[in-house]
C-alpha cells in the first residue's frame, strides 16, 4: 500500500470514493435532505476547495486505486488567550 498526498487532479476520484462510502454506510441513517447536504459537501468542487484551502488530503493506494483517504485539519496559526479576573483578584491585600 502506498500513502501520499492527493493531487488536485484526483479530486473527482476522492469525491466519488467518500460519497460512495457515505451512501453505503451511513446514508440510511440520515433524512433525505441531510444526505443530500452531506453529499453536496463532498462533491468535486467542494473537494477541490478543501484541497486548495489548506486541508491536506492523503490517499492510500493499492494497484493505483484509492482504498483510503484521510483529510487533515491544519493546525491553528494563531492562539487567542482570554483572561478573566476573579473577584478575589480585584480585592487588595487588606481585604478592601
């Protein structure tokens, strides 16, 4: 088995692979509109968008055929920190 980054030219094959698995394995658990929405998010155009928007798609290949796919969410590029001051922190040392 070979694992490598998918190429944009493989978007149609990636889309078909995940769509077929979705219909086969979870399609019957969804309402029709829900399944339609999910499949629309996996169409070729959406796949290309994810691939070019920084979501690496890894494909597992056997004999040139896709047998597995992993899409990796990129790490955050910035960290936001929020601090909350508690009542005890606002009091001075003498309790006022």
